[in-house]
C-alpha cells in the first residue's frame, strides 16, 4: 500500500469535521450527499497531487476511500457524540445575526 491510500483514509476520517460547518440542517439529503462528493473529490485531488500520484485510477480509488471512510467515521463516531451538531450550531451562531 502506497502513501496515497493512507492519506485518503486519514482525510476521510476527519472530513466529517470539515463538512459539518459547510452544510445546513434544513438541506434535503441529496444536497448533503452532493456536498460530501464535492468535498471528497477536492480532498482526493489534493491528496493524490501531494503524493505525486495524480492519475485517473488513483483519483477514483482516493475518492472512493475518502467517501467510504468519511461515511463510516461519521456514522460510527461523530454522529453518536453529537460533535457534528455542536460544530454546526457554533458556526450558525457566529454567521447568523
């Protein structure tokens, strides 16, 4: 296993913390899914570029790893501890008048 998959797994683990401040609670589920795909794609481009392994195959692998690990870590860790809601509320309080 090279460094690209390891980096993708690490990024996927922390990406729910990156996505929480960006999403809105009132959004329908499809908008939240699109946001996850966009963030995962952007993170994957950066990770494979940083490792010098930027091609279509490693990009696809990186995106699928980031999305899978992100979904798993959110459902198993972040959602249960309500960290997601705390982050979202703090950001909304600072942005909203």
